[in-house]
C-alpha cells in the first residue's frame, strides 16, 4: 500500500486526532463494599461492551464497569504508560502481544470474537463505488485505518491478497474515525468492519469485500495487572502501606472480578450480545 496522499482539501482539512470515548457508568450505584472495573476496549466494540457491562452488572450488582474506547494501538500506549485499568480488549493479536510485552497482562488472553472488513460509502455513493477493485481508483477519495492499528493491518492484508495498490487520502488511528469521515461525507469510501457499518445503518452504503482469512480481526480480552502500573521506583506498591479494609470487604479482589468479566464476555451471555451486533464467534 503506497503512503497516504492528499488530493482534496475537504478531506485533508477534516483530519483530526483520535479521541478516547469513555462510556458513562453502568446505571446504578454499587454497594459500599463494591468495586469499579475499568475496561480499555477497541473502538470497533463501541456500544457493544456497554451492553455486556450492563448485563454483567445484573449478575454482580456490587461491581461497576466503565469502558473506555480507542484504537487498539492507542490502548496499548495507555497500558504502557501505566493507565489504571483492569481489562484490555484489543482487535488483533499483535496489539495484545505488545500489551503483554509491558508486563501488565495477567494470564493468557482469551479470544472472544472475530470480524471482517467491508467497504462503505456515503448513501448517495458520489464516486460510484461498485466493488473491491474501486479501492485502487485514483478518482476515489479513500480513507482507511493506519497500518499500525488492527483494521489497517487487515486492510493491507486484503489489498495484498487482491493484488491492489491503494493510495488513501488519509489513514486514521481508529476504525470509528474512518467511519466518521464517510458518514460526514468527507470521503468517497472507507474500509471498516462489518459491525461498524451495521451500527450506523442507513448512514452508509455497504459494498461486500472478499472474506480473506488474513484480513479478519480477532478480538482478545485479558485481565490487566494494575499493580504493575502503581509501583514506585524502589519497587514498592503505592498501596503497600494502605490499610487492608478493601481486601476485607472484597476478599477476591479486583483481579478476580476482572477475570469473571472476561469469562462473561467469552461465555454464552457475552457471545449472544456480540452476535447480535454482527461479530462472528471466536
């Protein structure tokens, strides 16, 4: 895939930085002995994990779940920088491997879903995009994810498999940003996940792309060891001198609750929510 090049000012002017979208807390107030779990999740899971968190809260009313969404590469950067969080969900294995390299991933990540790519255009299809071959047309303002993020890696793999040389007018750090440019009419076409197109409905027109195995997204969830982010230079934890009242009130700790949340996401209830949103099974 050739480096991105700008041809029209209307697209170049629309470039914006990635924003981390944080969901509101799951409705309700946890009991005094409850705990709050923070989930860092891939942007393509926007709204879906809110529903999973809500359903999980129904099974564990003393646990509040907050979800923060961003591109997977940005999530890994947050983890590396020590952002306090309990669960990480990325959109591919390479980004989860990068997170594991920080030393903060506890245990083995669990595959919870898969996804595939689709080509989207504005509803009126101004560039007359008919199929995957149009990804390489010079007269189509194409927006894709940057190659360092999962949807970008998948797009590169798809283009390579199809023998296409594409030249996007911009490369975004999250699939939601690609979708946003197409919805806003700032691009003629964009490559996103099928679940993103489904989420916005008639705001875009979808064009099927070949289901190339190397271009599929694989979502992995893992518990984060937040203690690794809260240690000072001499190796002591910021919480070592704190009283153990929290442990008495919550003997299983946040890590155990986070593990149950990951298990719930991978279990029948979480899988049903993901399937309803268009995600494929692991």
